[in-house]
């Protein structure tokens, strides 16, 4: 059974996130992307503690598209090792799920 799927990732800036997100929507891999700018990060990388500014991103899709979304993000993402986390909600409002299904179905592409 197809379920809603949220994908969390980060990008170095809003323009990069929006550009990649638009491509994912056009390719019907996701129905929507929320970009949350102004995030400050502290992280371990190659044995060092780093600080930086990023944007947090939440992608909205369905479990049937998980593999395709993952591959597309890995291919298009500017980071060497992007954070890609899959979050499966317990459920969704029926209208929300119907919208997700409609927008990520190749059969309903224009």
C-alpha cells in the first residue's frame, strides 16, 4: 500500500534547493518541496567540527517513489555526502494522500 513519505535534506542555499526541487516536481518524483532558509549548522566532517549556513528542505512524496527520489537526489545534489532522511508518517489526511498520489503518478503527467 502506498503511504506518504517525507524526505529531509539540506542544501547550501535557497537557489540550489529551489532549482533541484523544481526538477523533482517536474519529473513527478515529488508533489511539493518546502525550503526553510536561514539554518545554521554545526557538524562533524572529515575529523573536524564545521559550522555553516544551509537551508533545510522537506520533500513530500509517496513510498512508491522512494528509490527514484533517493537516486535523483544523490545524482543532483551538490554535496559529496548529502543528508537524505526518509520519514514515514503514521498516515495522512485522505485528501492530502490523494494529492500526493496524483502528483507523483507518471500516468497523470500532462
